[in-house]
C-alpha cells in the first residue's frame, strides 16, 4: 500500500472550561416554541403564489430597471470540450476508462473520460477529453459500469421519481430498471453482471436491495435495519457487499457477507472516527476496501482496510474524497473537493510512499458519481443529444450607461419579497428571480419569499462583529431562519482544514419521492448549545442524534448553480450563531467586494469596508 503506517485520528475533544448559562437554555426554549407556534403563518406567506416579478423593463411603480448596470458576466454554460465518434473509446490502457456524473448547473449528466491513453510511438500516455454521453433537463447520477463494459447502471429522475436506469452502450437504449415512487440510487453490479444491488428509501429509511438483471422476481432485502444502510459496493470476489450504516449512531463502514447463514449478514469494518464517512470501494480482487473520511480536524483522507487481516485498523492511503481503484489495483483515482470546486487526481496503487500519478484535473462541476472499466463498448449514443448544452439558468442584465450618482437609482425593488429592504442590483435580480422560481418548483414552496436581509444601506448596521458586507452591495442575502427552528430546514457542517462551511437543505412539500432526496448525513444541531451540556455550549452545538426522515432539497447546491456563493464561518462561530454565516449568500460574479461596492457608492463612502472580507 502507499503508506503502511497506521494513522490515529483523535476524536473531537469538546472543551469544558465554562458551564452553560441557564439563561441561554431558557432563551433557546423560547426561540423554538416561538418558531413552532408562528411558523404555520410564515409558511403560508412563503407558499403564496409568486407575483409577477419585476422585469428588466420596469413599470413606473418599480424603480430603475432601465438604469445603468456594469458590463454583465455571461451566464454559465457547460463546457463541451470534445464530440467523439462512439468508437473512439475502443482504445484501452491498463489504467482504464472512467464514467463520471458531473453537475452542469442544476442538472447532472454522464461523461466518459480516458485519463491515460497509450501513445502510438510508445512515448508514454496522453488523455482523451471529458466527453458528455447524456443530456437533458434532469439528473443522471451514480453511474456503475457492468463488468463486461457494455452497460451503465445509474440513478436518474428523468421520469419524475428517482429510479435505476440501464444504458446499453451497444444499442444506445436507456431502459428504466426500477419503477417506484420511492428513491432508488447508487447501483452496483455483481461480478458476473447478472445482479444489481442498490439503495432504496423504504418506509422512511434507506436499505439495500438486490435484484437480478432480468427481474424474474421481486427485489431481495439485503439489509432490514431501523438505521440507514446505503452506498453499496459489490466486491470483485462476489461474496461481500460493502455499505455505510448508521446502526451504531454514527456513520460506519460495514459489509454484508453473502455466505453467512445468519439473517443479518452485516459485519462491521474496523474504522477511525470522523465527521463524515463516504464512498467505500473494493479493489477488483476483493481484498482491499478503501473509503474517505473527513476527520474532526477537517482533513479529507482516504483509508484502506485489508480484508485478509480483518482485525487490523485501516491505514492512511492519501488525501481525497471519492476513491476508485482500477481493475488490477495499478492506480487509485480520487476526487478532491474544496469549498467551491472538484478536482480529479490519482495515486499509484500499492506503493510504499504517497505520490501523485496524475496532476489534479479541475472538473467542470461537482462530482455525482464515478465508475471504472478496462474498456467500454460505446457503439451508439442514446437519444439524448450529447452535444446539447444546458440552457443558461438566467439572462445577464443588459449593459446601459448611467450617469446617476444616486444609489437608489441603481437598485430595483421587489414588491412581492418580504425583507427589511427588498432591493437588489439589476445583475443580482436577473439570477435571484429564477433561483427563487426554481427553488419553488423543486421544493414545492416559496422558500425565498421571505429573507432576513437583502440589500442593506450603509447607514444601517448589520450584525455587530460579523462580516456580511456583501449585503451593502445589493448582491447579497441572508435566508430566513424560521424554517430551521420549525424543522423545515437543516444545516450540515462541512470542514475544510480550519475553515467551516455549511450546506443548507430544505424539506420538500411533496414527500412521496417526486421532490428532493433522502438525507444520508447527520445535520448540525445549533440548539444543543442550550441543552445545559458544557461541551455542546462551547462547540456551538453538536451533531444531531438522528437523521431527519423524508425528502430534502440541497439549497446550497442549487444556489451555487445560479451563481450565489456561500461563505465560511467566522473563527468564533461557536460562540455566536450568526457568525456561522450559514444564512449568507452573495452573487459575486467573481468581483472583489471593493469593486462591487463602487458600483453603488462613491469611493469616499466605502472607506474601511471590505478590508477583511472573505472573497
């Protein structure tokens, strides 16, 4: 292996220097009761029909849509680097071919990528570009290539609910394999290609099912536990299926021993603790199992366990977030995430030292699945047009000259937005309105009808000591906190080194499988600060004890697709909930804060602002 030294990650050690203040306990209880009592009325307001939003050609009642704006940045479109003939991926190398699911705006599609191609002159390796093979206004995620390289199983919501589909690479046909209202996802093939295992949301709980490819009988329940079991991966030996389970109250790696005579065939894999456990994957020979863990220190690490020595702890294998072994173990691919981008790299397999075999390649969007094959038989493409680029999610505001120095002339008011100052600059409005509408479409309720803050005048202070300066630009917003207190919004903690970010999920109105997906991680409980526990008080809360049931929409991911950026917490967020900044988003267009401020104000008005602002 790449590193044979066992690595010990210390568990999080909460501080206990000061007792929690009893007054905070009372305040917390009052806040929660208030939210539950008053939320139904707030929810009705949030769900009211969208009034016709202000158009870029405004009426006299709406101010200044005709006024000048800076030169707009074009709305993003997917990067289509290469259009192949299907036969081009018949070339092979020992390092194989990857099928990836990559997010493009609000959708995700399947791509083929050959990172290493033997050069004809024997001088080394080159790469074929990332190439799209599906398209359309839907999400195709979690691809899994069949052992013979002729089929791809994947999960998609192209027909409404999340189901498993099978893409025949020889004919181009895509057929629906499962057809239920429940969420079905993360398919994995048996080594003989005759069975699929996948996760399914059964009676408000994730479990793993197995079914033969021809569907001669109904699916078989591999797991049947009150806790969540998900992310299956079939061993190359065919007798073990690894998965993630929360049956001990936290995410852990388990496997099902198909040769076990017991009804419950689950066996726990020794592991090291962390904030998040992700993506277990076997080597082709079924000996080694590798997964990723985000440690309590914010390190994104790969661990590998040797199944021939099951009593031993896993060893450190490198840095990464989504591991994938090549067939013979010559190379270990992995995704590397940062707060805003995803990269793909690779390590040489089974070496004594950590090395990088492939320079990090920036993917055009976040990774939603990855699978490996020695080669694939791509003889025909599906009816989806692989050359079809996603439709831009918003139209940039037209550039117009404006000699006015009045800040109000550069802002547009939304009459149907409930906020202290419901204004946006024209560029931000051009994307806020479609984001609001799409959130309503996907969640079933008008989450963005009420904001805690939108534009804030310079003479109106924001939260003391908390950097929310993008609100001064007409490009920022802080979302409403009432849904969280009422159980309609949850926040997941994401650490990257010493920076803490948050991912916001909102509960969907339809809970039958037509909107959103089930959660697989424990959210963060800010209210635990008021429980009276000293450690929870000083840690700013704690990981929740349960994963909320039902279907949820990833609002952070959707907002990013429309150009709305999240920000890291302030370093002291544990002692000030508002300093977590999970509510704070801005449409920056890659501008500096200073440049954005100068679009609204003269230089002398913004002295001292933005000097310590996070980008």
